């Protein structure tokens, strides 16, 4: 149950999908497109679709209506009840039903179908015929709003000429006036400082910090506060954790054989440092895609670049997969998915088995990207089929910064070898075009199969004489020379997860229906064609193409990258994106509510050298951000979801902020960065050789440093909708369920911190009486003073409870009550 909990929260929205696809949640759509549809196409459509020669059993599985209606035996699924669904029984080969008939699918695939049916069988397919193979018009496709170039439109004129402080406000105000809405009043200073603290560093302000801000009469007091928070190390941890959600950060492989990733924490720390230093976002992306290929100004920066590529090595993976080609394609598939969704808000991975159902992405585009990642070696510290971690050669080595970087002669020699390697790669490409690479028959002595025959020796000699094989050997020799010289110049230091160029560059063949054994035409390495633009980089055939991909993603003419990041920032500051589907800028996503504002901010982002801090600063200093969350009946009747931002929406804090606030208010929070992660000490399969429960132990560090092994998310975080580390998650679910209230009432963690907070308040000599202590407690926990009636009621309660249980116990229950209140968990 522990492992299913995150998925339960993610897919629970699928329960409302039975009546149609228009309400499908992004997570449910993603699950269907990645886990369900490809299996149906590969294993079922040949007998149960409109394209089948004969629809067996009158059962159609290529539409939502068909799979629900069923065939001769009745409905194939019972929504929410997999045990009663004939389709599930057939997949399990039970009760005389076997589908597919020749070979039972893996337990993992069957498990995906069980989850799918359990959560309502979300299914976006509406038509009665297959749409796979329809010709895509790239010219028409580029007319879609998110694929058009980012363009600047001047702020529109508004009737109210005094409200706006900046251009951002003018765009918002114009939208409000267009929809006959009016902005509410500004937030008061105590509300604003609490909002800023949580949004920028994920921690609450102390009563003393609130007082200092409220009493500061300077006109630029808010600007001063914002700059202080942006400069705080805690800013990097707060905003870096947002990125880790998108990067599907996890410290183990997950799946059936859950092996620890001992060095995933290095990537985590890299991300926090990148946001703290305000690393330009375009450089941040380039380093994660191709850091090993970027120039560096010394060993420390080289190590930073290498560590950044852990982004591509962190994927969940099925180590039980017996087919090495299938395993390699699955790893590439996950890399394609995380790169395209995290950076550009589109899902290219949906085109693995067929042309994308909704967006102008063809199967050819998918395999153009797949070739780039198949030409890249991944080092995660784990091996397919094994249950240990830390195999020699399965990590990338960081440079030992304490040793010399080599002589000038060494550097010249390295440059010469690099030039020869690039030329050798090109020669290999040319040799491949004309070489006969068909395997010769392996001959041998029938009486002694282990003894080489003369024919085999001849075959080997002929193969060695093949120009292609000669070029392969020459390239391998040059790469060995380079590795040896690099180790001499920069002796290997500690290990990290990451990637590097493969000695074997390859273009992928289309896997028909996603099947690795059913191959079609070979596709040159490249990018998504609908996103080609003037100046778009092209793959250098002597390289994998990752460096060109990194430049393509971050090119200022790419219409998606800046828009997507700006929208992510807006979402984290307002609780709703300008595009509500923050991970989907495609046809199944939402249209922007303020398209001109989105483009304005995207261009500002680029012009300000991709500075995330400057973007955030501009937004939080706007009048739009500084509005109160006050209710307005007229506005609410027209815009109940606050799409046009007539007020600041009230937002529940994320799991980490709730836990950190509990620790901060009790005085127990440790703000120092821990060294590494508890996962680095583990060796062996979680749940079998290693007790995963050891990762769930509480500590006093910030929540962003808690171990995050897949399947072992800490309980506090899990209860409050922590992102599933197997999924790209730009927008977490925000649930309100009984288990959350029960956890805050009954958790030993909360009990212990309530006692510590009570001791802290009672031991503070500044408070002369209980009335002052009560007021301080409210300001400490809720960021506001207690009202006179609240002070009176609490005093009566404490007096009564203290008589029977003692003073410490009485104050502990007060602190516990404040922790358990809804107001504690919300920011206004």
C-alpha cells in the first residue's frame, strides 16, 4: 500500500472520467498514454480494432466506448473493480481467458492495467476509428498558440489609470476590466511578509521579523525584504525543490527491483546551489543535458557540469528486463519524456508507438531524439539484472580538485586527440554507409563446438579487414588514449551519477508499434520538426547530438522553453499558472488566460539573461501579487476560480513547508546542509536485502534533504501530497482528506514538536504574563496576533487544563492545537 499511495493521490481524479475524456486530469492522461495505449496497440489492436481483418469476439479495444461496451462476453472492464473485469482476467491468463494468447504480459504491465481500472479507466480516445498515420501539416500545426514565436505586445490601455505599478499589473488589470472584474484591496503587511517568506524560502517569518517589517516606514521596505530573501541560501533549497519535482528526483531505481542510487544527492545539491547562485536558466538546462560536453574554467566547474547530467541518469528503471535492447529503449524513452516535458511542456514520449494522438509530433520525431540518447552512455551505479549498487565503471568520476590539471603540453595533446576522435566518428559514419555489416555464419567443428574451425578464422580475418570494423577499432583506441590522458591530467576523484558520449554513435530505427524486434526505417538523429525555427541547431554526426539538443532547447527562438519556465514560476507564486496545465502546452492543455502577459514575461526573462531571481522579484513586487485574498461576491460569481487574478488565492502549504514550519516554530529546525544522504550508505535491494524503513526515520534537517528513495517517501511528506518521484510533476495535487487532520493530531513528530514549542514559549523571559504568551504563540504559529476573545478563551482553557495536568502539558496542548489548525497550513 505504501508504494501505491502516491499514485492514488495522482490518479484519484481519474474516478470522474467515466463520462467522457474532456475532464481527464493531466496525470491520468499521462498514465494512459505511457502505460496503457502502447500496450493495447502492440498486443491487442491486430485482433480488436477497426484495422483488424476480423474483430474477434466483436470486441473493440481501440476506443473508449468499445472497451467499455465489450464484445460477445459483455463489458470488458468494470470501472473501479479490476477483479471483476474480464480484460484483467484475460491479461492474467485466468478463468480460461488469455490475452494475448501466445504469451502472458509481464506482471508490471498487468499491474498498470489493474491500477488503470481501479482509478476509473481514464481514456481520452473518442473516435470510432484509429487516427494513427494521419498526415501532419507542420505549417498548420505551427499556428497553434504555444508553437508560435514569442512576441511582445504593449500593455493595453485601462480605464483605471492609477492602480497598476508596473507593466505586469497593466496586463492583469486589462483582463479584469474586460471581464468586468475589479481587483480587491492590498494585503496588509503581516499577511504580505508571511506570504513572501513562504513563497521565497519556504519558511515562516518570526514574530520579531514581522514586527520589524510592519514598523519599517521606508517606501522601499518591501523591496529590501524581497532582496534579503532572494539572497538567502534557503531560497535555493525552496526553488530547487520545485525543480526536483519536475526532474522526477528519486534516490533509487524503483520498479520491481528497487536498488539505491548512492550518489543522487550530488544532483540534488547541484540544483539547490544553481538556484541559490541564480545560474542563468538557459545555462542550467544546457548543463543538465550536455554538461559533460561544455567547456569549463577549472576542475570545480567541470565537476559541476558532470554532476548536472545526473538529470538524465535519475530515471526509474526496470532492472528485471531481460532484453537488453528493450532496456536501452526504455531508458531512452524516459529521458525523452523528462526532457521534453520538463523544459518545453510537451510529451514527445507519446509518439513511441505511433504518431502523437493530439499534438503534431510524429513517430519519426521520437526516434530522431531516441538516437541522441542511444548514443549516450548512462552511469547510475546499477546494472540490469543485478541487485547490488556501486559497480565499478557504473558511475562517472569527478575530478580530484586537489591535484594538478596537467601541463600545457598535455592540454595540447588532449586537444589533438579530441580533433582526431571527431574526425574518426565522421569517418565511421561514411564507412557504415558502404560497409557490408550482415553477420557471417558462425562455423565450427560439430564434434567439438568449442574448438575454432579454420572457417571461423577466415571469417574473423575478413571481418577485421572490413573498413567499418577498422574505423571502429581506431575510434576505440583514440578514446582509450583520451581517457588515459584525462586521468593523468585530472586524476579521478569521487563518484557521481551522470552521462557521457558513447563510443558507439547510432541512429535509431523506428520500432513499429513500439516493438524492439519489429523495426522500420532508420531515422537520422535530430529534433522535433514542428519546433524547427530559423537558426535551429543541427546534429553534428560526429557527436551524439546532446550538445546541439541543449542549444536547441535554450535558443531564444524556441517558442516553448521561456514560456514554460515563466508559467512554472507564476504557478508557484499564485497557485495557478497563466496556463493552468503547467506540464502540458499541447492540444490537451489549457489555453493561457493572459497570453500577452505570458509572452511579455517570457521576453523579459530572456532579456534579463534568464535570471530566475529577477523574474520572481518583478512578479512579487507587482501590485497583482500584493493583493489580499479578500472575498468579493460580484467577482466570485463571474470568476469563482480566480482565473483572471482579482485577488490572491488562498493556498495550502506544500508538504515540506508544513513540516519545516513545525520544526522552525519549535526551535528544532537545523538549517545546515547535511553531508550526502542516508541512501549513500545502502548496498542492496530495498525491501529485501536492505530495510527501507531506515530511510523513514525523522531528523531535524529541512525536508528537502530527507531521503527520497522511490517507494519510501517519508510519511509526513506523503500525507501532504509529496510529488511522486517516478513522475514529472510540475503541479502537485492538493488534497484535503481526513488522514491529514488525523496525522497532525496523532503523529508523534507533531506531539514532540508541540512540547518543544511550549518549552520555548514558557522559557522566554520577555513575556510578562500568559496573555502575552498566548499572543506570541499565535504570532509564532499563524503570523498574526490573537484576538481579544481568543486570548480570553485560551486563558480559561489553560487554567482548567493546567489544574489537572500541569503547566507544561497545558501549553503543549495549546501548541498542538495551533499545529493542527487549518490556518497553520495555509498562506493567504
